[in-house]
C-alpha cells in the first residue's frame, strides 16, 4: 500500500487555545447506569464537577509509582495533545470535546482467548479495582509531562481474557468512525484505525496501565476517553487512545505509525533511549511541558528498574527502534 505522508511527529508547537471541556451529562449518567448493570457501583456514579463538567473519579494512590517531578497542569494536558483522529496539530481539544462520544462505549476483547467478551466500558471498569498512578509520559517529539492517571493494570484485563498459549501479542485498536472524529475523513492518507501492539511479556508486566481517569476525574476526550493505555517507558505513540478492541494474536501486529513510517522511524518496540536519535532530531533531552525546563532523557524514560529483565532473552531485535 502506498501511503502519502502528510506530516510527521515533528510538529511545531503553537499557542494553546482556551480550554473548552465538554462532556454530555446525559451520556455520563447512562455510563453510570451501565456500571450498575455490571454489578458494582462506581465511586463517581452520578457525581459531576461543576467547573469542568467532568465527573469525579478518585482512587487510592499506588505509592510504588511516586515520582520526583511536578505534575503537568490539567488544563495544559487537555489543550496540548496528539490525537490524529481530530487533526495533526496539537490543538484538537475543541474538536475532540465536540465530536467524540465516549459513552456508551462498547469494547471487544477476543482473538486467541478462553473468555472472549464484548462489554460496555463501565461494565469493564466495574470489574476492576481502580488505583491512581503518577506516570511520566515521554513523547517521541521530545516533550514530556507527568500525569496522575486513574485506572487499572492492563495485566488484569489479560487475566480476565485468559489468553491461549498460541497468543504471543496483544493488538489494540482505536475507534475508526469518521462521524466521531472529523480528522479521519479529512486525512484519508492515514491508515485508520489507529492500531498498537505489545508482546505478551509486556502486556502482563505491571507497568502498562489502562487509564479511565486523570486528575481525579473521568478521562477528558482529548486525553483519549473513555479508556486509553499508558506505557511510561515507551514513546508516547505506543499509548493508544479511545480503545474499542483488544485482540490476542499469534503474529506481531503492525502499528499505525509503523505503517506510516515504513521502517524509517521507530517501530514496534520504541523503548525510550536518549542515545538512539530520531532520524531528524536528538532524543538526548526533553522539554518539560508547563515549566519550560529542558532535562536529560533517561533510558526507558526512568523506568529501567521497574522494567527489570522484561527484555532478557530477546536477541536480534533493536529494542529502541
Ligand atoms: N492514540 C490515538 N488513537 N491517536 C493518536 O493520534 N497519539 C499518540 C498517543 N495515542 C495518538 C494516540 C501520541 S503520538 C502521543 S504522544 C500520545 O497519545 C499523546 O497523549 P496525550 O495527548 O494525552 O498527551
């Protein structure tokens, strides 16, 4: 397939637009009802915060993931995004808030598993024990932020699905409905839907986090509502947003950006390494959003200790590409 490359990750930073967070209250209430069907009452069911119109969602902090950087202000996180379904510039929040309907939201979990299931996002949330984790996020464009996410470890979803022994990878997919994201129709040269993948060893590690909230509230649309992944030791493009499908597969899936860059940029592993530059820029340092500071980038984005021997035994692969 011949893919026209319109833009790359290297995008100019432009001024942030005023925050316009909007979530449809009726949809939130429907979501809460879905959770009740799932048998549990969500801590935020029915609660709405007057200032931002996003319902509260708090969970006990997992102290194992305390970090030494200041949190990125919430409004900056909402206004400075990569979410190509709404456009290839950073200021997609208005479009995402207007167009994306995060509830009701069906999620399919299947492929090579004992327990295939299709369920509503709030039923899934009700099955999980939520926690808060402070994670550093390092974008391939050399900016970073620190976010108080609320969610559950991806490995809990893997346990629920019970993969068969032939399943070697987890493939994840974002919604591809052009009616919910104008950038899909207006950028037909991109290989929609957005797809990402992990090895089973990665998917069952404790670090991958399924995010359903941030800053003590449910996830804002520009952040990837209603459910996204965060992989703090990998470049941010691996952290797929607004997921509708989890599929356990035998073969390594080809991701959205792998398809676009066709071997010229980072590929499947994309583990952060300050000594492996992007073809067009260095990864040695990063710009901290909100503070203007430029700091040295760390191997595995500072998560080398947590990663431990996750990649032991993998030979013949460039883990930093
Ligand atoms: N997921 C989807 N579906 N679409 C995207 O464009 N962008 C990725 C990742 N997940 C992207 C996505 C990139 S490049 C980054 S850096 C992060 O989301 C950005 O997350 P943030 O906007 O919450 O900072």
